């Protein structure tokens, strides 16, 4: 694996981890994390793909987006990253906030996306859940982050202590400004592309975990129903960080997605 920092078309810099050779697979992580969160997937797919795990803006080695960016700004940024890497059309996968970005790319920039995978996505939150996540975004902007709160949501008690320790470290060391701005976009982004999923024409995998109450199985199934030919998968007895806590199950589903030979309509 090789970590590097590259220029985007707007003059900003973005960080990424690159490994392997073959068809391109671009990975976007969730809020508060970094490209290293994809380590199990990088190891699995670098055997036959060129894997490019990208740091979101204000995370890892990527510059913060200016102003008060919302989800479409992150989607445009991601389109510029894929353009700068020269890998279009690519297989694109995202986790949590990264899933919203991947969804937006498939809708807004279909020529860049050969297939799309949404891991633990959010979709049209209920009013109480929407207010709760908006309140967390306000609190994060005003007082900064407490790693214990997301860790309690993302992991089962006593689950995967090594993975939990890594995630805790990433949450403690993330750029506070980048974290707060990205979380605000995530909090407001659950319905931005929800009404346009019927426009997606490439193979789509939508996957979540049985006990992920914020990226629920019902959300995953609703996304799949709204998207032509999409496949929904629920990994049993897991929570939000299923990419780290059950990588074998996730990677098996992603492998099937990568080998889906359907063509875009």
C-alpha cells in the first residue's frame, strides 16, 4: 500500500491510499475516519483491482472544503478526485457519509461510475432521528467531538476491541473543523438524492447491518426498491462499523458486486 497526497483540479490537495493493479475501485469512508478505515477491503481487493481509498475533505491528508459545504459540494469534490486520478468509469464504494457521496456520484455523474456500492447508508430519516443527528451536528460545531458517543452507536458492547481502538484514535485525531463541516453535510444529506434513485442504471449493492439503527435495514431495503436492479444485503448481528467487524462477510458481498456483469442501461 502507498499513501500519497495529490492535487485536485481546484488547487486543493487530497490524500489517498493506493494498492494493487487492475480495474479501479474508489473508496470513500465515513465521517470522522480516514482512508485507513478500508484496510480489510484494500487487502482483499488489491489482489486484482487498483484500489484507491480517498481521505474525505478535512480528514486524513485532504484539505477542508471552504464555507459551509453540503452533500452536493462533497459529490462535486469526489467527481474532481476521480477526474484527477484518471480512473473513470470506476467502481465506487462508500461507507456512511461516503455512501451518500457514492450515491450522489451515481446520480449526478453517471459517466464516472461503472458500478456503485453503498455500505451502511442513511436514507430519509424519521423526524425524531433527523432532529437527533442535526443536534449532534450543532453540538460538534460548538463543543467538538466526544469519541465515546459515536463508538457506542457504531460498535456492540465489547465488540472487536482492536477495531474499536483504531476508530477511537481516528476520531480523536481528525481535523475538528473538517469533522464538524462534514458531519453537518451528513446530517442534512439523507434525502438529497433520495428522489432520484430511479436514475441510477449501473449495478448497485446496498448493504447494512442488522443492529445499525441509524443506517437501518429498512433504509437499505427502501434504497434498493427505488433503484433499478439494486441488491440489498443485511449482515446479521453487526452494527455500523461492519466493514471492520465483519470484513469477510462484507468483502464476499462486494466481490459479488464487482463481478456483476450487467451493463448500464
